[in-house]
C-alpha cells in the first residue's frame, strides 16, 4: 500500500483519479485542497470520498509538514496551470515534497501533450509553466517523476452525454448539433483518451517501484485522424454531420467556427467566449502539427490488463443516452 496525496483532487481530472485509487482499495489516498475563503460556499465533496486536507500552497513549510504528518509517499498534482497562481502552488508543492522526508515520487500535472513542442506548434501560453515544473523536478533529484501524456480527453467528444467530471467544452465535435469543426484537411493523427482510463493507469503506476517509472508515460485511448473521428461519429449516431474545415491561418488568429453547444460554456471562463475559443484554437493547431500524436513509454503495453474505452463504443454509449434524453429529434 502506498500513501498518496492528490493535489486538486476535487477538480475535474483529479476527482476521477481519486475515485479510481479509492475504488481499487490498494492505496491510501488523501485529497489536498486550498483553504476555503471565509464565507465562500461549502465544497461539493462526494460521500465516501477519502480524507480531504486543506493546505496553504503558499507555504512550503506548511505543505511539507502536512505531507510528512500523513506519511505521504507519492504526490499526484492535478492543479490546472491555466489558472493564475496554480503554477506557483505546484512549484511549492514540488519543493515541499522534496524536503518533507517521506515523498519519493511526484506526478506533476500534465495529462495532455509534450509541452516541449515548438511554440508555433502549440501556442498555449501556460506551456511555459508546465515546462518550469519539469525543470523544478529535475533539480530535486530525490524525487522520481513521470510525465503523463494522454492527448485530448475523449470525454469532450461525447458531451453532454458522456460520464465525466470535466467541465463542458466543445472542440471538433458537437454530437447534439450534428456538427464538426475540423482544423485543416483533417488527416492529422490525434490521440483521444478517456479521463477514467487515465485514472486507471495512474493507479497502476502507484504499484510500480520508483526506479521503474517511465520518464514519459503515454496513455493511448484511440489514435485516429480527425476525418476518421467524424466518420465514426456519423456511424455511431446514424446521421450525417455538417462539417466545416477551418483554415489553420484563421485558427492561428483565434478564429474558429462556433459549435452551438459551446454557448452556455463561455461563462465558466473568466475571459468568456474569447478564452474558450483561444483554448480550442491552440488545441486544434496542436492537432494539425501532430503534437497530439502522443509518444513515450506506452502504459497500455506496461499494463496490458487495463482495458481502455474505445472511441466507437464510447460514442455509441453517449448517443444511446441522447436517445433516452430525446435529443435525436434534433436530426
Ligand atoms: N488533455 C486534455 O484534453 C485536458 C483537458 C482538461 C485538463 N487537462 C489537464 O489536466 C490537468 C487538470 O485540469 P482540470 O481541468 O482537472 O483542472 P481544474 O478542475 O480546473 O482545477 C483543478 C484544481 O486545481 C485547484 N486550483 C485551481 N486554481 C488554483 C490555484 N491558483 N492554486 C492552487 N490550486 C488551484 C483547484 O482545487 P481546490 O479548489 O480544491 O484547491 C481545482 O479544483 C491540467 O494540467 C490540465 O491542463 C487536460
């Protein structure tokens, strides 16, 4: 049994990872969360969720004391470096983990692509913060780390019917509207992986001794071109999608064709539509550049007993749910 602390474990990706570790009953898991500001609404902590520890990410000493007190061996960070201040929080957490005397392994927040990609291939401003975290881990040689890369989350493709904790955001596919927005010619290969599968593999990594942790952990749900993805969506839903191919030069300027279901999603982002479009545009540029064709040591091969969610099965399941919700009338 390993004692694990998941920073941001109440968040979108973190919650799934915590659920999976907890469900397997192989390890003891704690959730790290920021101290709640006085008067702020109470947290949505599911029943039967493991212990939630409030921490002050601005104090390395305080963080270090918490990690040592609970005898934490492995820290998993799922902080989202897109949000202001989360990068410093993660850097402090790395240093605290290195200093506390109990932590031997640190899995930093990535869960995406290799951020070493040239900026023009992935012009996502927080990439610099992700790279800084890796630098910090390299400096702290007592910690073993692995960088988890899973491509684009499959969950997004089946919204709003997918079972997921991710906040909704529509990119490439909008199955309710029967629309697809494809960057360029659509022949680029992209890896799509469900958050549930990422969580399962992360749980498996906990059983692996530190010296066997790969430097770069690739998780491949499905590797497919965007054109094949749209064909699969058409097969699974039995309807023809309205397809728009956005010019890469336009996407580089932040312009992308709107997917109708994104409309209610804008308010989640402080910068509204522009911020959401910006996120989608950088992902689409990355897809065209091949950045989402994930490389590294494939955890699928390291842990062959873990069954991943296949794309067509996933889309069919989501579309069945749409039927139950009477959405097929939009055809
Ligand atoms: N590949 C993909 O398609 C994809 C998609 C989405 C996300 N991701 C990646 O997955 C990782 C997790 O993303 P997510 O969407 O799960 O994140 P999230 O839910 O937005 O945030 C995770 C947690 O971070 C904590 N947090 C936020 N701001 C903070 C700050 N300033 N300081 C300290 N903690 C802060 C919050 O926890 P508390 O409030 O409880 O402290 C929050 O619940 C990120 O690295 C993200 O880039 C990848």
